[in-house]
C-alpha cells in the first residue's frame, strides 16, 4: 500500500506547489501591474497638467500677439495725444475679445477707450512693458466693477524707444474655461497658482478647494501632507514639473503640477486617487478573478487527476494484491494484512500456518492443470470459509498457502487444521488430497512476516516427512534439521559416486535350529569425515527428492554383486537376501524389468532375491501395487510385506497381494509380548498366514522370551539383535561362512 501512497503524496505536494507558485506569480503580476498602472496614470496626470499649462500659455501669447500688432500700428501712426490715439485704438476694439483696452502714458497714467482711468505707475506689468516685455499680470481686482481681471501690457515703440504701453484687461474667469479637465470622469480639475501658493486662476469644479489665500497653508492643515508638500514647494522653487498626493477632507488626491511659462504661474491638476486607481482596480479585479479561476481549474484538474489516479491505483492494488488463479489475497496482501492484525491485536495469540498439497505435481500430471487450478481455487474457497474476522490467509506461491490464525490452545489449531483438511480431501472423487501443515506459534509479533513464514515452513518440511497427521509445530531444532537435510541433498550424488553407501547384512535365523537362512540388506552411509549415518536420517529425504530410486537400485545391484561373488565361491544361503524397495518405485511400471536386468547382468537368479515392500505402500494405490507385485513374482522374485502391523492393513487386504513373506513389525512384537491377549492375537495371526500360504518373519527380536514365544506360536524365521545386528558384509561372511576376509 505504501507503494501507492507515495505518488499520491507526491502529486498533492506538486499541486500545492503549483498553486503556491500560481498565487505568488499572480500576486507579483497584479502588484506590479497595479504599480505600473498607477505611475502611468500619475504620469498622465502630469501630462494633463502640462497640456493645460500650454493652453493657457498659448491663450496668453495669442492675446499678447494681438496687443503687439496693435502696438506696432500705434508706433507708426499714434500721435501720443492720448485721446486721439484712443479713438484710433477703438477702431481695433471689437476685433479682439478683451474686456477693456487702453493706452498707458510713460508716467503710468492709463486710460481705456471707454474712458476709465487707471494708475499703473506701480504695476509690475506696466514696468515690464516699459522695459520692452509684453506680459500679463497676476490676478487683480478691477476697480471699475470689482471683478478679478488680468492685465495684458505691451510696449509701443517709436523710433526704437518705448513711447507708451498698450494695455488690455480680461476677466480671470476666461482662463477658467480653458482649465476643464476632460479625462478622469469629470472628477479632475485644474487651477493656476503662483509659486508662492497664492491663487492666480481658480476653478469652479464642485470638488475644488474653493476660495483660499494660500494653497500651501490649506494643504499643510493636514499633518500627513507635510512631506509631500515639501517636495511640492521645492519642485516649484526649482521650476520642476511633477506629481504628489495630498489628503483633503479624508480623500486622497493626486496633484499634477507644471510650470505655465507665464510669470511664476503653476498649473495644478487634481484628481482623487481612487479615480486614478479605478481603472487599475478593475484590471486587478480582472486579474484576481483570472488567477482564482485558474486556481479553481487547477484544483478541479488536480482532484480529477487524483480521482483517476486513485481509481487506477485501486485497480492496480486489486491486481497487485490478488492471486490471479484463485482470486484470493496474494503474498503481498498477506504481509500487509498480517502486519495490521498483529499490531492491532497485541493481546491475541496468533500462529503462522503454512501448508501445501502433497504431491501436487501428481495431481497436475494425472488430472491436468485445469483440475490442479480447480483444486487451488477450492482450497482458497475453503480457507475463506474457515478464516475469522481477525485472521487472514493467502496463496503465497504454487500450492503453498499461508494462514494467520488466532488461537487459544494447540488443540484449537489442530481441530481447525483437521476441519480444513477434511473439507479439501475429497474434492477429486478418485483421489485423496493430502496436506502438510507447518505451525509457528508467534511469540514476538515484531518479527517480519517472512521470518514468521520461514519458521512455519521449517515445520512444514518436517510435517512432509510424516505419513499421517501431517502437521508439525515449529521448534528451534527444526532449523538445524532442515539445514542438515539441505546438506544431505547437496552431497548425496557425490556420496554415491564416492561409494559412501554401503551394504550391511542382518542375518535371518530359522528359529527351530538357530541357523542363518537369509539376510536383509540394509543401507549405511559412511559419510567421509562424519562416520556412519543411519538410514532413518536420509531415507525419508531421498524418498522426498526421488533419489531413493537410484539408491535402491544401487543396493539391489550391490547385493547381486555379493551373491555373484558367493556363487563363484560356491557359497550360498538357504533362502534369499532381501532388499528394501521403497513405495516411491511403484510409480515406475518398468521396475520389474529393471530389477530383472540387473540380476541377469550379474548372473543372479531372481529367486535368490527378495523384495521388501512396506505395508504402507498398500495405501498408495493397491491396484498398482498388485500389478507390480504380480509382475515381480512372474519374474521369479520373492516378495515380502515389510513392517506388517505398523499400519492399518488387515489380513483381508493381504490375501489379494501375491506376497510370499510377511514381516511382522517390531513394534507389533513389542506391544504383544508382555500381554497374554496380545500373544493370543499373534499366535492366531501366524496360523492364519500359514493358511494363506505365507511365511512369517519376526523383526526386532531382542529377547529370549520373544524367541520362545515365537517358537511356540509357530513363527519360522526371526531377525533381531537377539541374534545379530546388521553387519558389514565381511563380518556377515565370517559369521555365516566362517570366512576370514581375503
Ligand atoms: P526396516 O526395513 O524395517 O529394517 C529393519 C530395521 O530394524 C533396521 O534398521 C534394523 O537395523 C533394525 N533392527 C534389526 N533388529 C533390531 C532389533 O532387535 N531391535 C531394534 N530396535 N531394531 C532392529 P535400520 O537399518 O536403521 O533401517 C531403518 C529403515 O530404513 C529400514 O527399516 C528400512 O525401512 C529403511 N532402509 C534401510 N535400508 C534401506 C534401503 O536400502 N532401501 C530402502 N528403501 N529403505 C531402507
Ligand atoms: Ca525391511
Ligand atoms: Ca521392517
């Protein structure tokens, strides 16, 4: 699961980063745009101011041009008799739009064509004109009507010197008309001040400051304006144009200012800041909306991708966690589920159980892979019925299944295993499915699931070697056993080549005359450097891995060699030498021919060879067993049923087998010798075998009492430590033939 979490986290982090990036970029862009737009507007404000200043300047210079044209005419034609000249001047009036027009004599006395008199002696505008400069005055009050006017003056030259001054007046309000600001939604307005802050031309705009004596004083009334005011004043002092913001009546206003070029006049253009930022605000809103839309789209996109991803992930998970044959959980899922269950239930006891189907390959071979798969599916089904809420199971691989089982006692586990086995056993009608279970009772829940499983697996390998009740609880020795098994498997072929497998012969005695009439060949492994290893330690392993087929034929051949050697020395036993042939060979229908060809190769008569087949072989497939036994018998071999009485076969099954000899299992003898009833059973049993035409050989005879009993019961032959242990061939020969080794 962790595997799938990672990319999701990765993706969420990615999306968050992307959104954060978008927000940062968006805000940066919006703020920059806002700033740029604002300064652009402010710039524009300054430009409007400059344009207005130009208009005023043009207007004034037009007026002055008009006056200068009149003055030029005057220079040529005026007599400088003021009344005569005024009548000449009045001819021109009406061609221009001055309020009044008149002439000022050099002594400063001015007279208009309509008869008004003014004293200009102290007027700057007059003095400037005397100095040859056409100009316009600041705002003054017309004493004729009390209106605010400006006075235009220009010198009249007569023979190169100023002989008088033409003057004209104009209501200041005429300028006002030119100061309307068309931009900024009628919220903007302009007016003209002198550089000392006193008004020149006022505005009629509704938002304007109204009447004031000095603009600077008005502005300085608000403390926070001070800093910008200083710049404002300073710029004017230095004849610079610019823009600043001021606050009036709690409204922030942006003021653009530029020098008019007349006197020290400054054009002031005012717009409320919010009007300036209005456009940019709209743009910013637009941008914010865009960014938000992108954000939402990104979120929707992200969510969609995540959903798709999750769905795919779920599909992937389903694939990754499901066994493709049975549809049940697989190993990956099992490890996750186990981890969760073990951590969530610290107080519960759990066992890790592993089982597999014995000889599953045979099922596949006999019934086909489809049936094999069906068996696996059935097992998964049975497990799904038999696992509880807080347990889990899986098909880990091939025919290997794992169960994490909760338990209170060992019996709990065994009962449930038996139930599972029973529900699986008869799935194929003509075949009993057998299972081997390894059980590991978990003590340390922190152990890795693989480790737990490994331990259960050791137990299972041991269970495999059992013939019934194939479940084994793990113990610490098992590891060693399994490792030893591995060592044996790795070395067995080499050992065979090295001739480390040796034949020991255990004599069979005829009880009545205590004479050796036969022998059983028993294998010993003389492992180089390790010494003699008893067959109990390796035969089961060889049976499991099939090496037993080689080893039994090898033993058979060794015995043939011995018989052949004896034959050439004119030595012989009254009966045969028996060789153990594992039930594993029953799957090989050519076994009789193979054995015969070996015997023939060494010139040994089949009836000198006895073949011991264990009683448990009956359970494999009795028909097959009968077939092979019949064939062997036809070839002339003597047949014996080994370990009779250790299993469940009865005399009634026996009568169908073409056997010659019945070997009573040593356990059979042990259990019955002390017990009167047991003795009776054995005696009647031996009688019965005689009726069936079989000889009996008693195995594991250790005491004289046993010998006496067997004698009274009519048993012919006995084999056991009482007489002799299995002996190396040379010792056997010395014992039986009094042969001193060559
Ligand atoms: P088994 O065929 O039942 O062989 C008899 C076992 O009883 C032998 O054990 C023998 O040493 C032991 N025995 C003989 N007399 C006495 C006695 O008085 N008391 C006791 N307690 N035991 C006695 P061994 O040689 O260890 O062989 C064990 C088993 O290994 C054999 O049981 C046989 O099943 C198998 N085996 C031995 N050699 C071969 C072989 O070449 N091929 C196959 N397939 N199996 C073999
Ligand atoms: Ca035997
Ligand atoms: Ca035996």
